[in-house]
C-alpha cells in the first residue's frame, strides 16, 4: 500500500515536471547588439535566454567599451572598427552640450540639428564599413552559415544586424525602441501626425494647430534623415549584398517580432501592430541589498533621505560651470546625495555628497530612503524610476531624453530643466519642488502600480516570443502586407484618383448633356421665331 502511494506521488511529480518543461529546446541565436546603454538591456535579455538553455553568439566591435570579448553567456565574433566609437561620441556630446548652453533660438536649433545629422552620418558609415568586413570575409561567412542559427536578435538602432539577417535568410527579432530614423513605430504602424508626436518635437498627444504644424515639420526632418542622410549608406550596402531593391526600412518591416522597449503606462496611446510585443521595464527587478558602504551612507541620511543623480553611461562629465552650480546646491541640502560623476570633481562639492564612478542604480532606486532621482532621461533610467516609484528631476542632454522625460512630466511624475536653463537658482527650485510637493511621488507611484499590474512579466513575454519565432521558423502571419505596397497604394491615392476621374467624367457628361439639351431648345426657339 505504501509502495503504491509512493509510486502515485512520483508519477504526480513526473507529470508536473512534464508540464513545466520548456516547450522550446535550446536554440542557436546570433546577436548583433548596439554598444553603450543599449547593450545593458540587451545583456539582461541574453542572461535570461542563456539561463533557459539557448546558445548565443554575439557580434561585437574590437573597440567595444561595454561588450566583452569573453563571457560565460556567449561566444563572440569580433570585427575591426575603423574608429573608437566611445571617443567619437564623447567629442559629439561635448560639442552638443556647449551649443545647448547658448540658449533657445532658431540658430541654436539649426546648429544642434546639423551636428546631430552629421554625427549620425559618420556613425552609421562606420558601422556599415564594419559589416562589410564580415561580408567580405568568406571564411567567417561560411562559419556563420555552418553554425545553423535559428534566428538573428538585433537592436536596429543601427542597421547592420538587420541586413545580415536578410543576407542569411534567418528569422529576425528586434530588441527595439529606436531605429536608424527615430521611433520604430513610424515605419511599422499607422502614425497620424495629428496626435502622435514626432521624436524631437517636444510635443504630447494633445496638439493645437500650431503644434501640429511643428509636428509636421519635425516629421520632415525625420524623413530627410531616413531618405537623404542615411538612405544612400544602407541602399548601397543592400544593393551589393542583398539586391532586389531592398532598403533599410523595408528590411525592418520584414522583421518577425518587434520586442518594443516601451509600454502605454509610459508612452502615449497610439496604433500598433500584431507583431509588436511591448516589454517596457523588462530589465527591472525588485531591489537587492546595497553594498555595505552604500547602505551605511544611505542610512546616515536619517529622516531627510537621499537624492541620487546619474546622467547615464555615455556622459563622462557635465560642463564644469554646470557641475559646480549643481554641487553648490547639493551642499546646502539637508539630504545626503549620491552622484555618479566621471572626470574632475566639482570644486563646490559639500560633505553631504558622495561622488562615485559607479553606483547600483536599480537597487538604490528601490531603497525607501531615496527621495528624488536627478536623471538625464534615458529610457532605462526612466523605466526604472517608474518601476520603483521615484519622482524625477530631469536634465535632458540629447537624443530621446527630452521626449522620455516629457512623458513623465505630463503625468505629473517629473519636472524638466533644460540644460541651457540650469543654474543654482533653477536647480534648487526644481529639486525642492520634487522633494516637498507630494503629488510628484503620488503620481510616480501610481504609474508604478499600473506598470506592475500585468498578467505576465515583460521579461517572460519577451522570452516567449523569441522562442515562438524559433519554434515556428518565423512569424510571417503576424506581419502586415502594407510594406509590400507602393506608397500611393498604401494611401489609396490611386483609388482616389480613379474615383475623382470617374466623378469628373460623370459631371462632365451631365454638363455636356445639359448643354446639348439647352442648345437644342434654343435652336428650336429660334426656328419658331423665324
């Protein structure tokens, strides 16, 4: 009897194990990431894929400053980069911040736009030159082909991974928010400019007439970037190695799944597509205990709490005069401050401020002592602030940062100070407003509750769809056929033209008949008079 019960129990556990066995065997995934902060969230996704038994190969540049050549997570393929990209960006960022400090004007806008487009052209030209090395290396290409990858996972902030997937004829999964020409939605889903703000416009989804004109003009800049600045670079690459009239936009539209690093707690509501999977905040986890030195410093703040400040992975240092102004304000605050700052320390640093090269940002944001997050507005930091419910004082520097912070500000969870306006007075006013106005904390905590109230975690959702593509060798049934249509057919201009022609002919016919009848009657009338 006892033996029978043991057998039943073992059978039950065996059945449970069967149910919980992953439905996708370990796959073989080729990864083409973007360096810098983009790599941070790609690595988190790779850690989960590795934990589930998938084999990963990462393509990286020899000059990469974030992606190591050797890792327990993956094997790597390294290509030579013609220039140190980190230094390339440092030069641009320093120039960009100096221009911003000149103040808001049309001339400043033109300088910023010109510098940005020039940087984009040079950067993408470097990345295209790098992927050409892979295409021209027949031994390496043969090795990649022989590895029999199940799919390509890439961040389409740069285009080479997308082109490589098409060349290898492999299913494509995008870990995406930004593509070569801005927000990925704009090449994928209907995007009416009447209520969908263009990146860089600084607008919300509620626009008056003048704002809609501005939105249209900014969309023109995006199209110029896509067609004129970057189009020729990628068109020549596609023509040489793929053929068939492909361009980078059409290749993006052929992607099987878009793992979109956003959600509608953060973003403005908009049309979307079946193959877009929203994974905003997938990198966020409950806070872990702080290292002993950080915990000691945080606890020493007492009832006043702690302010943390970080301007991301790509900014080594603020302009000296800006850093000194900020440090002097911090020195007067009763709160303790942890400031991630590289380069020469500000000359006005107070005893309450801890300057560090690195800090456990996620774990600090989850600590109950943290009162305010002073941030540049990068996507990762903003989503971590939402997850942990910490209000933000934002100082946007470049790229998407103003738009990210604007979404929080519109929901009453953040306040923005433009870099040109940062001085001791404005910074002190801003930090005190966030600290002592309860609505900021209440609003960010409401967003946190909304974000966490999901039937499945963003990470589990991401992994499911990556494995879904591997199980089914792609997901073409989720892709719209719109991208195969000519632009005039997509907008039904040919239909409108035919209908307009038909109506015109009908009206002309009616006019002709009426004129004929009138002329005939007039002729009869003249005949009777004679």
